[in-house]
């Protein structure tokens, strides 16, 4: 850092960063190097969690506006990309933990008592802000129930519980993304337009018809190539077609948010859709980075403690492996199965609406 202290008076680097307080939080000199290493790695995670929570709230608040200004989308992308890089960095931090041998860890593991990473209230708040549904969690772990129990022991834990309950009551990022997608202009039609439902329905039907044509052509090629057991292949195409229709029209009714997502992904080269599709990619990249971080965590734990029961009584590595199957932004992943080549897409209506006013 430079020496310019404008606005900071005579504050030193240590003062600005509260280093004296920060460096006193790792315990006393009785800690071995291995335990100090363990504490510092996990404390650094918690510092990153604090920043991630702040960044995710910023994205959520941008997308939760009744009308999202176009200029705000790049800001949301910036916040998302920062969170992604933090998760990538934290995944590499598990490599530092792997310098701890099983015997090194066992030397101080009993000192943890029942303390468990599941009690990281910031990680639980992070998941809640993202929109991880309780029904999708590992059945043995209910975060709010656990913190309600802890809240009976101290005022500080009561405050943590209130913070988590407040996060659960607020709009999640997943819900905000869904509402933002729902307002996507489809074929030049906006939510609230008199014929919007009809326009969106026609787009979906044309899209599914295009998929059917591609499937028929693909099956014809496979027959010509002499593929065995074509009945099984045809059944797979039928199941895929039914899955596409169920995704876009669950219970026979068009899901406009999913239709909007499909439209953005299908016509992503249009100027008006450039930043929306960049934001979608940023959300997917974030969830991917988070999943890889969870995977690295599980493998690190397995390398050090094997399949032992976790300190908090969980199934240990088995529990961590189950969390790697968490998906929050399910639709953003699922839509990729439905995408098709540009030539097969429905003809774009009102191209001028999407920024092609100068083209004939």
C-alpha cells in the first residue's frame, strides 16, 4: 500500500486493518504450528464469507427492483464474478489444509469438542441468501433448528438466529433472478402487454416444433447408419421431447421465466440481450465454483480423517459429498439441454426492439 494517508490522519497500515486485534484472535502461544494453521485457514474462510454475503446482497438488491435499469446489470455481473473468484481461491486453500497429516490433526482434534463447520453461521446465511431450499438440504441437517438450539444458550447466539431468520424471510437471489427472467421481452412482447401470453405461447410451440424436426432428422441419420435397437433410441428422443415440454410448460401452462431464459440463451447475440446472458453465465459460473469448492472440501477431509464421524456428529465425508449435489439455480443449468442451433430457431419478430434498428 502507498503512503498517502489523505482522509486517514496519522493512521498506520496496522490501524487501518485492525491488525493488532486481528492477529490476537488465533489463540495463545500454546497452539502448535498445526493447530495454528488449522485456525488461520478457517478464519480466512470466514472473512471471505463476510465479503461473499455482502456481494450477494448487492446482486439480490439490484435484481429485486421492480424495474431493473440496464446499467445495473453490469454491476451485478461484477459482483457475481468477484464471488466466483473468491470460491476458486477458497478451493485452492484446501490444498494448504492438505499439508496437515492425519496424525497432525488427531493430535488436537479432541480439542474441537463438538465444534463443526456446520455451525458456520455465515455459510448458512450465504446458502439462505442464494436460495438453497430446506427441502433440498441433506435430511440430517436443518440449520435453523440447530441454531435455535444454540440460541437457548446465549444472547449472542440469539442474535445469530435472528440474523438467519431475517435472511430466510427476505427475497433470495434465486427468487430475484427468477422474477427478473420473468420480465424478459420475448419476441418483442413485454409482461403486461395485451397479447403477451399468446406471443409467448406461440414462441414456445414454434421452439418445440423446431426441436421435433431436429430429432426426426437425427433419428433418420441414425437409421441410415444402421444403429441397432432404434426403438430404444426413439424412446430416448421421445422422453427428451416430453422433458422439454414439461420444463417449459409444467402442468400445461407456460412458465414465463423459463421461456425468458430460453429466449435469452437462444438469441444471446442480440445487443439488448448481451448483458442479460452475461449475467446468466456469471450465475452459473458462481454455482459451479461453489460446487467445486465443496468437492475440494470433501476430498480434503477424506484425505485427512477418512470416513470418521464428524466432530458435530454428522456422517462426515458422506455428508460433505451429499452437499456437492446441491443445485440452487436448477433452471439455468437445465435450459442448456434444450438449446438448438441458430438455423432451427423460430424467426425473430421485431428485431429492431433488440437493437437492430439499422439493419434491413
